[in-house]
């Protein structure tokens, strides 16, 4: 369901699906009475994918929701009418209610279900998409090491102008995620991976051969548009193939690639620019992405809705029976999906006060992270006179901190789950995730201030500013993961939209803030420019603490969240009433069966007596 012309009305409106379900059951019962069902064995349904995981079961689930391809809510999906199909050439027309005994779904041990794949193949799949996502993210920062060579060849004297390459790339990732990612809902994840990575690789070629900065900027933006589909859909693939028991571990392994992409970009690009020339920062990315394209081409489709659609279509073709169906047969059109993806995230971002604060906080943390890719070259190459390749090693500290945040996820999960559970839901409240953000809120400014006051003068040993990257990198990673957790837990069925809007805003700030980096560091000196950024982060420390202490009350005042709770309660009440009605019908049907059985027994007894008397008379 797309947003209507009245966003306020539409975002609070949620069609109740329970009534439709009850109507569908009544229609099915009527069909059964009329003898319209077949004797085919029913294929029991068990949803392969859960749209929303609890914080209790999966602290890393927001990685899947951050920019998901389907921003349609669960209620909107369930509210679609039940249909069967009549073949009209290559298409199918709707004719009435679906017959449960003809539903196509995965079996318990069905190898067509990605969750039943062998563990080794799941590992290869996660490795392939993690690596491919890494290449897309790496290209965002490897550009900074090519800037000196480009500025010299293109006769560009303004460093902020050259830095636009970072800005347009991040903007391309943000916009492309909303536009291209929904294609996976229609065509599946594998075709989107193959197409997006292929276009991404081709868009790197003009940058490697460019003879002007505008050419580089245009094709970096187009390349980011294509590569963004990789970032948006990769978490969904992890969710497609992994059970809830191992999902947190799988997301941790997958995130090693994309979360270390910004750090490894300057490292690899620095040595390439120093020894091979700035154009090789593009050639290497083209080689990396080409390898990723091959790997993703060899991976099978993982998106359950598309797999079930294909399975149902195959059975219809093989049997000639058009009654076979799956629960995903009816999907929204591309136009409807794009309308949801392009409108709802911004409606929530501008109307929800909770998102005002968290979008600002996360965007600020993200922007300061990307300022490092301007500040580090200024300090290590410009002041300490390190070579470009060696200067890239300075980012190792941030990488180590990021890895520490990832590998300590089991500890963070225990901290989150140690909070008192809500007696109504049996789950920890969303504020439990903020406990980790409160720690990260201190780590970020500690690392920033530590770096600022040890990077210069150059008489201070080089190891100290590099070590400062460890708390800084860990703090950034923890903020991204667990602040996203809070938003996902708070907004429930609208979490994908809330996180999509957050990703767009942080990409915008992350892309534009570095434009001011060169001038700020030149006027304020590295110590005071870094100190200013650190103090800004210190000023933001109260944000997570306020939400940790009073978050429940703040959520209770949100009109959208209040409406969601009311809708949820109404759905539960209607579902309970429907179950009671179904139970009564089952009991009545059972009583009728008992009466019929007794009549049959009585009738068979009378027939037996009749046959005995008849035999006796003949004798």
C-alpha cells in the first residue's frame, strides 16, 4: 500500500488483516461444502522469513532493516486480498479465494529452502556478499588517496572541489538504495546483484580513463547508484539463509566486509597511488568488483518469495492445474514500491521527534568518521611526511576498533538481554540497546580528542594517534549497530522506513561535512579542529542517556507509536475472537461427526442383523 496524498492520515492507517482472514476461511468453508476442493495433500505453511526480529533474539537484526528492499509493512502485506489464478496466456487473472490444499511452500527438509542449504554453502554465500559489499564501500574512501594525483593532472587547485568525489559517491549510495533495492522484491536478489555489480564495475572504467574532474564526479555518482543495491540487499540475503539461532553470528561475519571498507580504502589506495599512480586506485576497484561479480553470479537465489513464486509457477505448468499458488503470488508494482520507498522514510524523518534526535546524532558521528579521511592525509602525509602507502596504515587503529566492536557482540548481547523484560511481551524494551550506545558515546570523543592532541607536534611518537583510532572505531561501530537496534525496536513494522531515512541523512552529512575539512584544519590547526569535533561529540553524550532513562515515556508520546500499539491490540483482539469462532466451528463440526458416526454404526448394525435374518430364512 503506497502512501496517500495525506501522509499524516496514511502513516497512521493500517488495514486490519484478521477480518480478511476470517472472510477467507468462510469462503474456503463454502467451497469445501460445495465440493470444490481436491484430495491433494495440503502443504503446510511455515514462513521462511521473519520480517521483524526481537532485540532479545537478534541484536544485529537492524543490519537487515537498514535499507531493505521492501518498506511495505507486515500489516499492508497481510491485508492483500486472497486470490487464485486463471491462466490467460502468460499471465494469471484473479478469480476468487485461494484453496489451502493447493498452497505451495517449502517442506521441513526441502533443499529449495535456502535455510536448509549445507552450512559450507551458506558460508560461501555470506563470504561472497560480504566481499562484494566491501568493494562498494571501499571505493568511497580509496578516492581520497587518488586526490593529489588527480589534482595535479586535472589542474585542480581547490581541495574541497576535489573532495566532491567523496560527497557525490555517498549521495549516490543513499539515493540508489531507495530506488534500486526494491527490484529484488520483483526479480530476486541474484539478478539484482549481477546487474548492479556489473554496472558498478563498468562505471569505474570511465573514472580510470578520465581526463577531467567532472567526468570522475559524474561516473562516481552513477557507480554508487548501481553499487547501492549491493549494500541494501546483502543483509537481507544473510537473513534469507540463516536460522534465528545463528543469525547474530552470521550478521557479525557479514559486517566485517562493509564496516571495514572505509578503513581499507585509504590503505589499499595509498599503496596503489604511490607505486602505480592514482588511476590504479580505480583499476584495482574494477578488478575487485569484477571478482565480486563472478562470486555473486555463482551464488543461487536466496529470496524466499521469488523462489516460492517460481515453484508455484513450475507446478502449475507441469500439472496444468492453475489452482496451485503461494502466499507471495500477488506483489506490489514497481511504481507502488518506489512510492513507498521514496516517500515514507522522509515522512517519518520529518514528523517523528525521536528520529530528529537520532538522525542528527548518528549523522554527526558518521560525518566525523568521514572527516578522518581528510584529516589523516593532512597530518600524516602533509605534516609527518609519510608516503601515501604508509599513511594508509594509520587507519589500522580504526579498523582494529571496528573489529573489536564486531567480535564482542556476544558480550553486548548479554548486556542487552540482562535488562528487565516487558511482562506483556516477554522481551527487553528497545532502550536496552541504548545501554551499549551510552558506552559508545564516550568512546567516540575519547578517541577523537586523543588523536587531536597526539597527532601533532610530530615529536610525539606516531603510535599514539594510531592507537587513538581503536576507541574511536569501536565507538562508531557500536553507535551504528545499537542505535539502529533502538530505532528498529521502537518503530516495529515501520522500522525499515525509519532506518532507511536515517541512512539517507547520515550519508548526506557524511558526504558534505568533509568538504569543510581542509579549510577547518588549516584555520584552526589539527589540535583545535579535532578538539572542536570532539567537544561536539561530548555535547551529544546526553542524547543516548536521556533516551535510556526516559525512552519509554518518550515513545509513549509518539502519535505513530501510540497508533501502532492500538492497532496491534486491536489485531490481537480480533485474532483471538477469530480463533474462538474457529474453535466453536471445530467443536460443532466434531459433534456432527460423532452423530454421523453413530448413525453409520447403527445403520451398519441393522444391515448386519438383516443379513443374518435373511440367511436364516433361506436355510
